[in-house]
């Protein structure tokens, strides 16, 4: 489950209402250059052999600078940091005191991070995803949703749905090829704050094992 949380990062309405989701995404990409928020993530794995589905909840903070830089810091129930600095993607597991480094261009691709932080505009997103306005899940929040399906069939991601409150990012729903569903909800969202350059820098802690892939 712990690795699943990480891998999901490296994931009936009227016709005029359906159009709003794509419009919100387009405006988000045009007008939002930086952002920060708190998040809560619930990952639900399908039950096996007649067992009930299993859920795992985590929380932390999220910051991004488009295009190409973001920082996820998981605070509970375990400490983990994921940083994209524009060239490399860093994953730090505090429990293992282990850092994994990958080339960012290869690591992101058709991932939820590409939707939020990597793509410069809607046209670039359409090269990686099939996009369409989507009906809302049963959340009663009145958000506008976009459904994104990766064009590449090689990854482990089935679909991503992005929820907006106006042009403000509010939620992500990620479904992977194993049937695991992750719902990330953002709160205390700040749009276009000034973020220090050091936000997206990462230096492996002293004594940590560094794996380069």
C-alpha cells in the first residue's frame, strides 16, 4: 500500500455543465503558474476472495510551479517526500532513509503530475491524454470535472478525473490498472503564491542510500 501511494503520483449533468470542466482546466493551465495546498488522500484497493475493499488514508502538503516543478510532502501516517525540480524526480522515504532519483521526463509522462504541473497548455495535454468533461462522483460538492485517459497503454494508469471549483484545483480521482482508486482532496488552496526557488530543490539527507534509475 505504501508504494501504491507513491506510484499513483509518479495518476448525469446538463451539457453546459459538462463543458465547464474542460473550460476550467483550460483556464487553470493558462492562469495558474504556482500553487500550494494541504491534501488528504484515500486509496481504496479492491477486496480479494470475497473480502471487503481496503482503504488507506494519508495527508500532507502540495506545492507546484508550472511547468515542471512540484513537491508532495506526505506527513501522515508516514513521512515521504516527492520533488520534481525540472530535470530530476526525487523520492525520499524517511522510514528507509532511502532516496530514489529518476530522469523527470521519463518518470512523469502520462501521470497525474503531468496533468497538474508538467503540461504548459491544453494542447500539450491532449498529446498525452484523451480529455473530456465528466459527470461528478457522488460527492455532492458541485465541482466541475474532467476525465483524462492516457493515450499510452504501457502505464499502470487507467483514468484520472480532475475536479475544479471554478478555476481552482479541488480534487483528483485516480484509477489504476489494478482497480485501486485514489481520491485526493485539496484544502487551504492558494493560487499563484510566490514560492522560494528552494521549494523545488532537493538534497539527499546525510547517510541516505541514493538509488539512480
